[in-house]
């Protein structure tokens, strides 16, 4: 009997990796990242612990792999909006991510908190940095779309604006993950933060559009942390 081809072995390894990540996702959803352990994961996926190390790595690397899948999905959905208006493309990171999170809130809360924990603990900090750099690039792409459309003055680097957007997004996502705000509020705040950041470099006409966008959701929501949207609106006037 001939030995399996390298292609077949690769396919089998990918199937086992996918099964591991599916079981890890289920564990994370049900019990949170602190309850995720490799022995239980190996039992559920019907593999050995060394197999997990070979296919993915340790617990921290499993968590990073799960969140990489989240960002891959967000990026793919944003790409589908590439032909939209520049402002719509800039806001896509907030709209697309919250749409995705609505599909399985318990899982996405746990996944985000897991990565935040890794960032705070310093474990595999380089890989977590890469994860956040990935998110920053997606935010920056929206800024670049506005710049290419002539809506920004170009006095502030697009990368810096993207960094500010991601920083605000992480704060708002943390509030949602801890159930301090609803998902709808998360989206409204994230969009306001994007509009506010863009307003810092906007042309006069685009600035007026952004101020209107900022004021509209702030006026219709009484639960956006009260003073936060108001402070932001004032900061761009």
C-alpha cells in the first residue's frame, strides 16, 4: 500500500486543525478563556495534547488563531464593501464587526476578552501586536479611501488616524464585552469615534457632513454614556 501523498497529509492536518479550533470556540463560548485548557480540548477533538502543539501551539496560540479567524472574516466582509462610498468604507469596520458579533455574541465577547488578556499579560505579545496591527490596517484603509476621494486635507497621516480609530474601537468593544453597553450602542459609539477622528483632517464640506453624522446618533440615543458623544461633537467644532 502506497504512502499517503503530501497533499493528503496536509488536508488531514488542516481538518484536524479546523476541528480543534471549532472545539476551542465551543469551549470559549460556554466557559470563557480561563476555562480553556489543552487536555479538555484534546479530549473533545479526539486528539492528543502533543497534536495540538504540533498543529497550533499552546493555549495562547490557540486563542490567537481563533481571533485571527475573526479578523479574516471581518476583512473579507469589508472587502465586499470596497465599491461603496468613501465614508461608508471608513465606517465599515464598525458596521461589519458588530454585524458579525451579533451572530454569536457570547463567543465574540469571550474571544475579544481573551486577546485583551493576552495583551495585558504579555504572553505572546508579538503575536497579539500583529493582531492589533491587522485591525489598524483595516481602519486605515477606510481613512485612505476618504483621502483618495479628496475628503481629507492630508495634514495628518492616515496611519495615525487609523491607530486612533482602532484605539477607540477597542475601548468600546471592551465596554460591550463586559455588558456595559448593548451591541447597538457599540455600533453607534464606534461610528461616532470614526467620524470624529476623520473630522480632525476633513475638508470644510466633509467636516460639515461628519458633524451632522455625529450629532444625529447622539441626539437619538440617551444611552451613549451621556457626555461622551457630546464631548466628541464639541471637539470637532
